[in-house]
């Protein structure tokens, strides 16, 4: 019996664009200020912030799913994030945030994210090889 799992190749997450940059009016300690919001940010910035350092930007997430006893579960998500006012050079520029089963595990610069993508692809090929072994080399 063959089981077909849903397989989605995520396109560019919605909300990511090189144009239509915008400004967001945010509330910091009761004061309304305006910050530049990257074109990929989908965060609404509607909450009241305690400090400017708390302001962050986030894109839509893309997900890798796997079958489970409950159906299909997300096992790894990734999104673009930045914390431009936090004072940390590693997070003030956009980075890729990996979230494995609900816990963010890494903040990757673009070149490191590409290496991680290559590892995910290689892992997929290794998984196909394992399937081939148990399926008699048919994969």
C-alpha cells in the first residue's frame, strides 16, 4: 500500500518583496513614533512596546512538515526576522530564524542559511536512500 504525503514547495513567503517599504507607527511607553518597516515584514506592530529595543520585524514563515499519528505536523519553520534596535549586531540585520517544533533554535546569516538549506536537501536525499533500502532499491 502506498501512502502519498502532501508535499508543498513553498514559494517566496507572501509579504516578501523588494519594493513597497513602509513606515509603521508604534507605541513606545505611551509615545507614538515611526520606524521603517522592511518590505518583507508582516508584523502589524499593534502592541505597546516597553522600549524601542523590543521592536522586531518578522516575515511569513515557511514550514517543513512530517507525518505523525495526528496527521501532519510542522517540524521546522523558518522566517526572516530582525531586531533593529536591540543593540546586537547579530540580530539588527535580517537573519533566518529556524523554529524546530516550537522552539527557535538558530539565527542564521544568509550564507549560513544557504548551507543549512543544502543540508536539508542532502537530508532529503539520504531519506530517499533509506526508503530505497527498505523498498528494495525501487526509489
